C-alpha cells in the first residue's frame, strides 16, 4: 500500500486539497483497518474538515466510542497501573464521552482532545493493557435515575473529594458529593508547596481584571464542606478584593496551585501556598482508584465508592 499525502489549505469559499478546489466541508475516510496521519500523529476512524467561522480549518476525528477510548486511557492514567483501576477509568471516560455526545448533539463535534474534556492522543497513545480494559468493560456506563450520569474525575483528592456544587455551582447531583478518600496517600504531589513573588501575583490578578496594587495580605475567609478554599480576601494598599478559590486557582495556574485544598503563609516579598491534592476534586480520584485496586477492590467497588448511589449498566 502506498500512502496518499494530502496538502489542505484554506481558500475562498472553501479549501483546496492538493491545489484542487473543494467546498467548506470535506470528509476523508481511509481504507479499512488503515490509519490517518495528521501532523505526524495517527488516528483511527475518519476525518472531517470544516471551514470554521474564523476563516481557519477545523479538523474533526470521527470514530466509534470504543475506538476513541483506546486513545484516551493511556493519556489520562498510566497503562502500568492495576487493571481494575484502568477498567474504572474506562467506564468513567466512556460515560463522560457519551454524555457529552448527547449534550452537544447539535455541535459540529462532541469532545475536545484536551483537558477541557478528555486528553485524546489518537492511535499513537494506545497500549495493549489499556485497550484490554476498554474491551473488558465494553458498553458499560454509569447511570443515575435511568439516564447517563454526568461524571467527573481528577488526579489526587488529598484525602477527601469535593461536592460538585462547590466547584461549578448549580443544583448538583447526589452521586457527586464530598466523600472521604483514604487511598491516594502514595500519590506524588499528595502534599505540595509553592512560593510566588508578590509582584507576580499582582500582575496575574491585574491581568485578569482584579486590580490589586501592593498586596498586604491574602487570607481564606470561607471554606467548602471538604475544607477547600471557597473564598479569599486580598488586602492591598487601596482596599480589599474578594475572589473565589476556584477562580483564584484558574488565574494563578492549575499547575502552580494544584488544588483549592490549600492554606497560605507569608514569605519575604512572596506568599507561600501549601496544600494537598491535584485537580478540582470532584468524582473519581484517579490515584485513589489505583490505591483501591492495589488493595483488592474491583472496578465496580471503586466506581460505587466514588459515585455513591450510581447504577452500573451495559448499553448497546
């Protein structure tokens, strides 16, 4: 088989493929069992290319959800982890994808390939161990009151998960309440500390519309039921500003402030943030699932622990 190379460029009103004019919507389907390579990355399924409203090209990988999972699992966790923890992740990732497919059915695509949804690396990130977990749980999803559950997951809970309403507001779901997690203590960054110069904090906050000139103190003023920072008060030369813990973490950076389960102490010309956990804290704790699996719990046990009241079903 000789691979066919396509050079696709924007044109008016659509696009050119190898200098030949096409419309604003093109679908490329490879021969059976063949992969498509885009920017040196291999993908299963077919590719749809659309002109977007900004005059660029939108590249969409269309494929079966079970094939999609193969490109997700080894991105979200390690294929070296215990098989039961990988199976738990497979069920959650499948449920999340199918929920979003239904929720976004009128959109040109259902999922982004980043942490906005789930990290998806295409065929290059497949591993026989994660592929086996997807196959062993094929069609199994989480439901609540007969409908696909809106599930979330994160890396490290720091000993307790978060109630969904404390992160994103709304009415919340009974299966996304705060629960104790005693299984993630072996995780790297279970505890963390980071020091940030006061000047850098002022710059980041001001750039995001929170004007603070000469920060004097930063203090948590309220906490969620899990002990995470709900609201911070920033005292500066010209007054005080209040900001939610979730928004503060987003502004300063998710890799810098690893979770909202933190406290603060003053340094010299800086503030030191120290805490536990990594991620928003809602739903399944990935390192906790790993710990549970290593202690002999099945993937069903793991899912029922992190999503109390959930139903586990196999769908077509």
